[in-house]
C-alpha cells in the first residue's frame, strides 16, 4: 500500500474516490498508541488511499475529514459541487470565533423534608 504524503492531495483523492462510488467507499481510522501513529484509509475495494501521520496537530485535520464524510454520506445528493460547498462550510466554521457558553441560571434545588 502506498501512502499519500501530502494532506491536501489525500483530501482531494479521497473526495474524488467517494464521488465516483459513494455506495462502496469506506473510511477507516486506525491509531496505534505504542507507535503514536494515526492512519487514515479511504477505499472502494479497487483503489486504496492511505495517509499516515505522527503529528498531534493532524488530529484537527482528521476531524475536518470526518465532518466532510459524515455530511456527504448523510446527504441525498452526492456531486462535486455539493462536496465543495460542504468543505467550504467546514473551513468557515473553523475560522469563525467560538461562541461563548452562557452560565446556567438559578441555583441548586433544595431538598424538601
């Protein structure tokens, strides 16, 4: 199996593979704690794409790829334009400032005797 070295190349190839055969494409994640390696694999049983990393910051990239595949797999239509719109939305969400959580109102309820 050949590993794709560039993250952007892996994303593009994985997206194209999914668009070509959405019913057969699988996405697998494997993490080996002993080696501290994360392996991402996208396959349709004919083509197998793999990406390997040992960098902690690449987990964030994996989250974005998970979001892309989840949204593509749960959608009704699968085409290149939809995939590009979803990817742009994911990128925009990451660059948006986080929304502050509001503290809960009120206090603890008192137990009646």
